[in-house]
DNA sequence: GCCAACGTTGGC
DNA sequence: GCCAACGTTGGC
C-alpha cells in the first residue's frame, strides 16, 4: 500500500467539488513524472492527500483514494480541450490518468506553513522548496501524521 | 506582482 | 547531445 499527494487549485477544483462529484478523473496532467505515478504506480484504494495549491492559505484539505486502474486521458484526443495534445493518438496515448474517489474533507485545512514548521515532516516532498510536481508519493508515516494534525482518523 | 525552481523547446 | 531561451508552477 502506497500513499500519495495530489495538488489542485481550489478555484478550479476543490475538495468540496470532489465531495459533490464523488469521483473525478484526474485530467490534464502534462508532466511525465506525475503521469508515470498515475500510469504505472498507483493502485486501487491507495489513500491520497488532497492539497489546495494557489490558495490562501495553501495546504492539505482532505483525503481522496485511487479509484482504479489508469487509462488514457481523453482530453489529449479532444481538439476543443485546452489539454489537447496533437502528438498523442488513440493508438499511442501519451497521457494516462486515474480517477479519485472522495474520502473526507478535513474540518480544518492543514496549512503548508504548519507542515513546513513541523520537524516530523521535514523531508516530506511538498515541504521542500521548489517542488512543483503536482503528484507526489507520501510516506505512510507522513500521511498518518498529517491526518493526525487534522484530527482525522486515517483509513487503513 | 515578484521570483525561484525547473521542465520543455529548439537551434546548433 | 548541449544549452540558452522561454514558459509554468506556486509560494510569498
């Protein structure tokens, strides 16, 4: 069992939006490292921190879960989409995604500043300077610790 | 609005 | 394959 963190701008798609939707295909990721995590490494049921970026303040807003296996991101084939990729084809998809299921919204956001100032989380990727990656693995201990900061009982 | 970090592009 | 220019992310 692995743990993950996904970033989303709440103005675009927030934890509340995920709660309403129940499940959401994670379209539009156009970074190879992030794609590789979804494509080949994520497994159904893996718990995921849902992080609000470009927010005031930024921080972890809740929990999601990998809904199932990866499949080609349909927006890469759609000329009308901002995520259209002319170099991708149905035969040779370039971008893969998974769906995420809603698990929980934290009663209170755990701000990035809190994560950064906590020695337990010193080497958590999202705490490090200049990590722009929108999907990162999270150590089990870090995942559980962040849930603890939110007063949330982590899923098994 | 600024700017550090860093990924991508394209000329050579 | 190198690397300068450029674009994007995202905190502050």
